[in-house]
C-alpha cells in the first residue's frame, strides 16, 4: 500500500516538473495509459478484488484510495487541457496548446468522465465496507 501512495506522489512530482519545464507534452504516455484503461472502463471492484477480506477498515479504505491514485492524477492533465483550450491564436503557447489538444482529445472528450466515475465507485465501495466491517476483529477504529 505504501508503494501505491508513493506512486501518487511520484506522479504529482512528475507533472509538477513537466509543467515547470514547459514540457507538458512529456506526460503524453499518461494519456496513452488512460486511453488503454478507460476506453472500456473496468468496474471499480476489479481494482480492489484481491483485497484481503480480513483487512481492517482502515487498510481497506487505504487500498481503495491507492487504487484510484492514477485516476486522480489525470485530473491535473484535464486541467492542462482546459488551459490549452483557453489559449488564443496570438498567445505565445498557442501552437503547443493546439498540439496538446489534438493528442489528448480522448481525455478531454470522455476519459476524465470515465475516471471520475470509477473514483466515485471506489468511494462507494469504501463507504459500503464500513458498516459491514464494524464488528470485525483487528479493526483500527
């Protein structure tokens, strides 16, 4: 679990560095991965189906959060797309903005909506697990 949360921090650091360097295009591989994952969005349950049923509520909640790390990271890229759409033809970064929009159109059109849907499903799974797990041994709550 700790490694999964580290990946979220690494993704944030990478996108911060790409933005600071003016090289948002370097994050294109993330959009390609999102396209692979979200063209046919998996049910959220499949992202956590291997979770140990004897895990504590806290461990399950952490696992549900970690399962959505990549999907939450896509929100940053969607923000970049919104900025690119706002670029005017006489702005300095207009050409780069148009290239970004053309290459990442999947994320703009339906990818982020699919990602948000899976994240909502993960939150619902997390919320549903709490009452059922209330009396389990080893719970940290």
